[in-house]
């Protein structure tokens, strides 16, 4: 079985490793021919995990490569999802398998509407990795990954994924898991970007912690109205535990802001605020965070 991976960032390269080690062929779909020429070594990924090193060999392609695609993993930024999928849509075989593995919500529904006839899954993961260079990946944690179908007559997990050496949790309803990841992201990411601090620093300051708690209460209201049960404990407790466990980590949103890149605020807090509006719920704290991060982000 051969998987194409759209998005050669840290998560895309990490799944290239997982899929390759499970015996699948892997192609990385790079943005354009310039990116292809800049790749340091022809399809080789150097992986470091727990002090051990290994190499993964991938094929390198661009969206205009002629080969058809039967199995596709999308690991782009959430805001790039639809345009990236549309760019390679002519290459998708009828009934192709498409897996979306990203932060945020909203883009999944857009892809399902666009790819009629395809089998589509959404996943959410706590796996952690970072790229030292374009082809040097450090796997911090394999984490836990939940995955489930978004289209009818689709099994709980994609073909061949049962062989992946990760904690994979297939389910029939992925929506609660997407909401839980969204809730944690809403509680942590915008605040770290706003205060320019690692995750753990949100707990060390009384005002920041109180703001996180107010953010969480609004998120819980919206989730409850949407019929989603987030966690057994209050969201504020779960968010604080995650912030503590990842205390030295810099959220992806903070990294994007620091590097002058577009953030995923629209697919995280923006999605939450749009859902609140549909439910007639006032979320002033999240609205304020949305506007603040929008002001800090580069204009499209």
C-alpha cells in the first residue's frame, strides 16, 4: 500500500516514519518545484527518537506530478487544507482514502463537501515532533491518536493503519475527540501567543490563570450547547494539567506569531466563536482573544 502525505512539516514527516515502518510506501507531496530542489537529500528523512537514529526513504513529488493517488494523508496547516486538497484533487482516484490530521475544526467539513465519493477520516493526536532542518526530525512522543470516519459507509480506521506502531484509537464518532483537542487549544494557544510565553507560564501568573479559567468556562458552554461532553473534570483543570505537563513547550500558535507566520486562530478560537454565535451564546473572552491574535498575525 502506498500513502501520499500532503504537508511535509513535523507531523507529516512523523507519519511518514510511522507508515514506512509499518511497511507502506510513502510519497511526500512538496509545495512546488522550488521546495523540491531545496530538499537536502533525495527523499531521505533522518529520524531521532529516544536517542536512537534511523532513516526513512520517501518519494518526493509536487502537486503536478502525474501519478494518481489512492491513499492520502493531509497534514497541512488547517487554513491551507482546502486549497491544498483542491490542488491535488485531479490526481485522486475515485473512492480514494483521505485522512485529515490537523488542529482546529471547520476545514474537515469543507473537505468532505469538496471530495464527493471519497472516504474521509479525521484524526487528532498528542504526538509531538519538531524539525531541526527540512529533513531532520526529532520525535518527542508518539502520543495517542484518535481517528474516525467523516463519511458514510467508511470503517473506523484507514486501511493498513492497524499495523502502525502507535497508540491508535479508532472510533465511530470522532467529533467529541476533535472538540476536546479544540477545547485544550482554545484554552492554551491564544494565551501563550498573547503573553509570548511557554505553556507552563500561564499557571505561574494569577491574572493569566484566571483568564484561562474564564476562557474555559465559555468553551464549555458552547460545547454543551453543541451536545458535546468534553471531560469528566472541568476543562480548566484539564487545561492546567496539560499546560503543566508541557510547561516548557511553545505552542504552535506562539511559534507562528514569533516567526511572522499566519496562525490557526481562525480554525481554533474563530471556530469556537462562530459556533457560539450559532447557538446564541456570548463569549466575550474568546472574542477578545480572537481579535488580539488577528491583530498580531500577518495579513493575508
